[in-house]
C-alpha cells in the first residue's frame, strides 16, 4: 500500500513547485493559495527573501499548497486504498490530501493555524534538531535547559523547542554530550511544546467551523500524535488541534504505517527529510520524495515500478 507523507515547514525552496507548477489539475490549488497568500505561491518562492519564505504564515501556506499540488500530480496513480500522514503542519495538509478538507479550506486553515500559533508565541521562540543522542539523554538535557522535546523521530533524531535562550543552551549542551548534530531550525515558533497551549482552543474552534468531512472509504489517515487512525472528523479535530502543543511521535507514525501495510513511501515535499527518515528506519521499503525527480514522468515511472 502507498503511504503519502506530507512534509512540515522548514524545507521550502525556490524550486518546490517544479513538478506541479504547470499542472492543469493544480491550477485551482495555486489560485486558492494566491488568494490567501496575496501572491501566486509559484511567484512568491522565486522572488521572496529567505526570511519571508521561512516566516511562519507563508511557510505553512506553502507547505499545504505543495502537498495538495503534489497529490493532484499523482491523482491517476494513487489507488483508493492508501495511507496519508503529515508531519507537523503537514498534518493539516494530510487532511486536505485525504479529502476531509477542500483545497480552499486547507489553505485558509494553514493561514489561520499560523496566525494563531504566532499570537501564542514569544519573540525568539523556535526549534532545533538534534541527532545522535538517546531519548533519555535528550529528555534530561531539555529539562535542564528549560526546553522540551517537540518531535520524536526515528534513529535517535529529535526536534526540541523552547525560547531562543533555551534552544541555544540545549544545542550547546547536546554537542557537549556528544550529539552528532544540534542546530536551530528556520522555524519561528516552538511548535508541539507547552508554550503553545493557549493556541489549542482557538485552533480547535477554527477547524470545527470548517466542518471537515469524515475520511473517505479506503483512506487510512494517521494522527501525528501517536499514529492512531482518524476514523471520524469530529474526534480527529481534537488531535489536530492538540498537536500544536503536544509532542509528536513521528517514529511511531512510520511504524503504524508499516503495520497498516505500507509498502511504499512517497513524500509530497517540500524537501526530502521524511523520505530519508522512512528509508533509514525501514530500508526494505522504497521511499522517495517528489523533490528527488526532475520530471513528473520520472516520478510516476518510479512509483509504478515500485508497486510491482
């Protein structure tokens, strides 16, 4: 079974719409994004400064737009029965990719989600990536530096969030403890930490106001909180709202996808981080990002070969 991975923010780039940008089936998606962003996202990524492209609101809109446009690219090759799971902001994209939200709704909610998170954040809050330390060590160092584990990834890789001071101190402590890598990420909010607790209720209300549909037959939509299957929109909304202030178990999500029959991972992008994590955790399961391919034909050909 194909598992579609919807990327989070932080990996936007100038060519992120290379494969889907001229796709007729995605034209309405880009039009919807232009109405919310104020400029066509294809033009925005080419012209915007780095700081503008990584700003919280723009980043979330771009990531949701990318996932929806990539799904349109794959519409003729993805079977009815498939898995969708999203990483951080990508979980909102997953609800759009899975059909619970229309493109206009998903993109609009990306803007709302970002604004709610930004209002609940303090200047300097952010995230850092750390690799090469065991969970208990990362947990201890986070506690000592007043940071929090934000996302648990496979293979001793984590995201940690907190104030700017806490994130800086954590990175210093992690490197001193022998981490292979510990560096800040280009994200200006402490996503998936208790610092965003005040954002949960308004986001839950915004999600409910859009009245998402239930998952269609054949779709296995996994929650980023713990890899559980979202069976109904009404109950799923609570998890989708709570995840912005709750630690994500991405390693568990990938394991849940495998348990549900995933035999192929396709990351919708932008970036390759999720495909690389899936490939490292499950080397016998093919995993690629659409960013790996130069043309739609190359992507579709690889998917076709991998499914045989």
